[in-house]
C-alpha cells in the first residue's frame, strides 16, 4: 500500500476530514455543534481499503486535529465511538453534551 497523502486534510466546504490512500478517498463527516465542538457523524473507508486499518488511522488523525485545535467531539458515528472505547485516552475530547448509551 502506498499513500498519496500522508496526512489527513480538512475539507471545510464538505464538512469532512479526508484521507487519500492509493488514489482512494476515505472520510469522516462532521456537523459543527457549537463553536468548539464537532459531532462526528459518519466514517467511510473506500471498499478496496477495508480491513487495512485505514479507518482507525483516519479517526486517530481527526482526534489529533481536534486536540490541536482545542475542540471537543460528539462521537455519533459508531466507528468513531468504538475507536474511542478501545482507546480511552481520547475520552478527554468528549464534549460535556455527549451522553453515550453506555458509560465510557
């Protein structure tokens, strides 16, 4: 696997974070929820890249972006929520407005 773009990019016009791998696009979509919070609503990995860790790599990059920009998150995407459950060190980015169905 080669990588066309080694970093995740923010596509503000489409409200999503993007990662280009082997010419194939993977995304995390978001909705602005207040001035300092993003609701992460959907993760999509190109079908040819599934099972290769691309989704986890993208989500980690998104969380790093949020932290660098002092943003909080609402992990409404099931994939993002599962990632945060597996990596509880990211709980520090959970918005006070987030009420999970189960405790983190």
